[in-house]
């Protein structure tokens, strides 16, 4: 789930060099957390892997951060894995439908 707030738009080119660096590092950190969270969720969903710790604790301790970034990354990763599973089911259903349709075709 993404949260949007209404505020004045700030352009990257108008930022101070320190602010640019901070934002860039935060985005890189979030993307790393998202990648790790997706791997954890994917392993659970497709490989049957179990972990002794919760997703939040693993990511939080690995990156040594507060709750906001890890939780956002975990929710996004869970949504991506769920979307992937739905897409695979749709593809399987489509293949079944095409296979059934080809049996009824006359040439």
C-alpha cells in the first residue's frame, strides 16, 4: 500500500546537494529492502521455505532501520508475489481454454 500526501511539488534539480544525496540513498535502501522482501516472500510462496523470524524483523535487523521502510517494502513485495500467482493462474486457465478450443476446431 502506498500513501500519498498532498504537498508542494519539489523538483530534484532544485534541491541542495545534501538533500539530493539523502533522497538518493533512501531510495537505494528502499529498493534493496524491496528486493530482499520479495525474495523472502517468493521463497515462502514457491519454495516452501520457512524462517524462524518474521519478515519485518529479518529486514529490520539486516538493514538496521526503523519500521517504516521495511514494512512498506514487505507490503509491496507481498502484493507483487500475489500478483505473480494470479498471473500464473490466469496463464494456466488461458492455456487450458486454448487447448479445449483447438479440439473443437474443424479444418
